[in-house]
C-alpha cells in the first residue's frame, strides 16, 4: 500500500536498524536499557525524499547517535516479510520499526517490539483515534508517526456542470457513477480492489460504514457474520454487476487507481490524501477540477479505516534509549509539520489540522481531520496477516461475482474462526 508515501500512501514503513551488533542472546545477558549509539534508519519507498533532511538535522544535534538512511522494498508486503524474518531470527539488526498500523498487535503479541512509557510521549496532543492503533492488550507498544484516512475524490467540474453535489450516501454515489460518468466517457468509481492489503481496507470500510465489524477489539471474537457485513459486500458487488465499478478496477492498487483518476478516466475515486497533491500537480489532467469529501455510507458519511504507520522499538535493540529519543524527535510538532509540508504525509499532531497556513497549502486538511476522527483501526489480531489474507480471498470472489455476499460472509466467519482457534 502507499502509506509509505501517503503514510500506506497505504504504506510508509520506517525501521531504525543498528549495524554490527550481537543477537538477541546478548540482550538476554543484560543490555543496558539506557544504551545509546549510532543507528540506521530504513524506510520503504521514501519517494518524496523528505526524510534525509530530517535525519541531517538529527545527526548535527546528535553526533554520537548518527542515523544512516537505508530503504527497504517499496512494497509493504515485502517490507513486512523482511522485518519479520529478521525479528523471528532474534537478529538485532532492527532498532526502531515504523510499522503499518495494522501490524502493531501482531508484532506486540509476538514479542518483537517493546512496550513504551506513555509519559515519554505527548499522546494527548495527537489525534485521538491514532493512539489506539499503537496499543495492544492495554499497553503502548508504539508511537503514531503518520496517519491516514480514506477520502472520496470526485470530478468537481463535472458535478457542477450537472448541478449535482458530491455524494454523501452509497445510493447517491451509485446513481451518479452509473448515470453521470457515461455521459462524459468516464468510468464511475474505483478503489483498491486487487487482492492485497488495500482490498482488506476497502472491505473493512464498507463493513464499518454499514455499522458492522470483522473482529472484536481483542481479536479473538469473530463478528463479521452480520447484516451490516452483507450490506457492505453487496455495495461492492453491485458496483461490479451494474457496471459503475469497472472490471479493470479489480486489478487496481493505490497507484493504478490514482493514475486512472489523474488521467481523467474516473468520476469517483476512493484513495488516501497523497492523491490530492499528485492530482493537483502540473501536468495532471484533473488539476483544478477535483475535490475531496469523506467517504459515503448507507445513510450518510461512512467510516474510513485508519492507515498510516507507528514507530516501535525492536525488542532486540541494543540502543533503546537512542531509539526512544529518535521516536520523540520524529513525532515532535516541528518535525510533524515537515512530514506534511515536505513529505505530503498526514501528521498525527492534532493542532496542525487547524493551522491556517497549512490549510491554505493543503485544503484537504479539514476533511481529512473529520475522516480521521471518525475512522476505525483495521481488525486487531495477533494473527493479522492471516486475517487480512482471508478477507482478501473472500472479497475477491464476491467482486468477481463468483460468490454471493451472504455466502461470502458465512465463509469468512468460518475461516476467521479457524484462525482464532489456531491461535
């Protein structure tokens, strides 16, 4: 996912790595919790090149705790695979992990990241929902770094020409996508529907918008077998069946869907906030012609799923004090401002969303704030990777019209129950 750039851009992953230290056994032998030293910061797909100047500032102020930047693969799945491989082996290569918000529970339950002192970080100054993504079993295991919530992008010029307002409900979205888009040679609506993490997000948003859920907060109780979940999947399946979701969109990730909208091929797009800057840039066919609103739901504004990334200290780190200080630096208000202005990534500091200067430069901030404050985390589970794969497989069959929403929900409930029992 592109949260690496938009935070998932639906996936920024940052890991602070220490080069050349002993393995986990050395920690068991008594690593100093106040240990300090040089670090390596690894990031997946820092495509806006905003991070190096931030680290240059840190290095000038902390010559004995210098950070070297290393980039991991751009794919969130590949980044996660590299991280988990190192952590399972007991390697101390990683110091701080900037993990997708959905991975916090899994990494904490596995013992790969260390609990943090709440008083060390100004969590009260963060947007309220993002802090929940950094907790597991009642403890803080990470610090929010970048947040994200889905937005509905729309062709403002076309809706104005038709005398129509941006849709607030699924019915309005379906009607406009089905009737207005063809008049202008456009496809109606797209999200991220390829079977990968983006599809899990889109499905979770549809289910929560209808008032349902997939798992209870503790990750152990399956709650997906509900009328709300069936309604969410029906919304997506009907879009394909009725043609206002093009079949091509079943192969879209973040970038493919962004490009389709930016090239002027879509009336509506569900995507992350980074699209605003890209679609408005010089050379975009829709620059000055689009807007963004909260996602619609059955009867009014819907519910986004939180994207973004959290910074966590590896349980194998030999320099945890330096790691905690670096996290505090990267989540400070000054640096968070630069994360937005230089990296086009949504910050976690609440005050920045009400700053007049920032709103002038980033007009979507009030809408994004509204979406974040009403957003929900993805299912919390120590076995999140298995949960996500099950959701993707079932949703793929529904959107390919191979299975009805009712059949799919019953199947998903069985598969999630089996995953829970295996744990």
